[in-house]
C-alpha cells in the first residue's frame, strides 16, 4: 500500500524549499563563476599538476562559503562549485580530478548533518558522476529524512544523465550497484508514493545509458524498472483504483520502449523478457477488470487507454527485439489495437484477443516461461 502522512509531506516541502534556496543563483554570479576555471582545464583529457593546483585553489576559494551557515553564501558557493561540471565539453579526466579535490568538502558537509548540508553534498555528487559520488548518493537513499531520500534518488537520475552526456567517469559496477539500491528501496510496498515515482523516473534515465560505454547497465535498469512496476500492477486487484500503478506503467513503458528501440545499443535477452512481461502486465489491468466487470465507463478510461497503448507498443518492440536475438516467441510480430478497442468500448473484442495473447498456455506465456496465471487469473 502507498501511504503518506502530514509530517512526511512537511518534510518534503521543507527539503524542496531548502534545495531551492541553495541552488538559485543570480546571472551575474554565474557569469563570474564560469571564468574561474578555464575550458583548457575543464575540457582537458589529462589533468597536469598545474591544473590540479588550479582546481584545488578554486575549490578552496569557495569552501568557506559552502560551509557557512549564511544561506546566501552557501547558495552561491554550491552553485559555483557545481557549475564547472555542467559545462559543454567537460572531460572525464577533469571530473575525476575534481572529485578527488572536492571530497574533503563533501565529507565536511555530510559531517554537519543538516538537511541543507546534505542536499549541498548530493547536488555536487550528482554532477560529478564518479564512483565516490555514486556511493555518496547510494548512502543517502536510505536517509531517515524523506526529503533527503527524494533528493538523493533524483540526483542518481542526474548522475545517469551526466554519464550519458559527458561519458563514464565510473564503472558499470558502480552504476549497477546504484540501480540495485534504488530497486531495493522501491520494492518496499509501504514506500511513499512520491518516492516511488522518483525511483521510476531515475531508473527510466538509467535505461538510456549507452551500452557502448556502460555495457549491460541499461539492461539492468530495464529489469529493475520492470520488477518494480510489474509488481505494483500484479498486486492491483480488480476492485482497486489502478490509476497510480497505471501512471507508473505509462512512464516506465515509454522509457523502456525507447531503450530497446535504440539501434546503437544492445539489450540482453533477460531484459527483453522483462520488457515483454511488463507489456503484458500493463495490458492485464484492464483485461482482468473487463473479465471481472469492474472496468470504468468509456468516459473515464483516458489513463487506461494511454497506459495500454504504451503497454502494447512496448510489447510489440520487445517481441521484435526478441526476434533479433534468440526468437523465443517464434511467431510473426503483429501490432495489436487494444487501446483503440478500449477507447471505443469494444470490450468483448479486447477481452477475446488479449486473452488469446496473454492467457494461460498462450504463445507468449509458453515461449518466455511466465507463470500461467501471471496476466489473467
């Protein structure tokens, strides 16, 4: 069950306000900070001793303000220290050298043990996207404060995006460990709903990592995402309101479809099977509700129709990817029209066709070794 309470909502609000106060900086201050580290350093493919000194001096110049209890000073310092990591062309070598140099400051921020200091440390860690940064974010994911957890999960997503944009400054193992930590957090059935949504958004970014640079990491993200969202869908009873689970499904299906459709990257057979399973799980929600007589009236089916459209598109591309790999399905892949059938109220045709595709003993169930009653029970 997804639960929330006023104290947790207050915690989130306080964290958001704190984050906003830390990271909004005037344009003039940003313009000044960009000049402090030249592109010859931030874009260098190898950091020499003089450049390391330059980095050390830059960080030291802002350390006092970063550790200050004065909010404007802290805000300006954290944004200035993060800015070099977000410039176009920033190199992996620079991020690694910068990570080493700024670690003492991050440790001091963590030692302060205040919400603002924790957020400041996470802000920089997400932009670094190095092994130490991934570990720092992973540790914060289980913080006792819900707002810090939310920010940590969001910064993990930023870390994935930075890795994709600027190249990997960490190993596949580092990224996959972070993915598993987020998966473990999201599998708690009592997790806060907003935190679960944040986990889904972050793992969706993980599915876009390049397999050329990060190997099977994107497939690990696909599997983690399907495990989390699929479990929510399968736990939804025909008498439950499915909208929360369907919202998660819509976002995750879109991300995974884009991932497996990317011809420049690879998807493992295990991830393809997971994608097929999630597509079936999404379609199974209205299928079980039609069979159970609890499907919404046509006028109230917008989210159901959109989620099913995303689910059947995911299923189509996953089966096509399967045909490119080991072809377990072994049959021609055809696009279904389940969303349109539900939109127009042709529930009988939807029930019959979806049952043939996903019911016990169906080709998909048999080919991929799914439990007979996974999609229709």
